[in-house]
């Protein structure tokens, strides 16, 4: 399967949240900071995630 890069679209939001949250939990676990976890849905706006002039999404097949 090839990896493709596409410009962000709202249709990817749920999958981006799923991928982010799963990886963030692992990252915080290795730092012994599990209690610091906040889901992307809760922090994306305050962190300005979608305020960048260009946001891309990597797809493997049809999955983020």
C-alpha cells in the first residue's frame, strides 16, 4: 500500500482524534504522566491545531 498526502478535510477529524489520542496516551505513559492526558477534541482549538495555513493528512490506503 502506498502512503498519500492530502490537504486536511473535516472528514478526517474523527480518525485524526483516534490516532492522536492513542499515541498521546502511550507517550504520556512512558513519561509517567498518564493523568495529564486530554483528548484532541478538548484541546485542538486552544492549541490552534487548525489555524496553521496548511494542514496535511497522511493516508495509508484510506486510513489516517
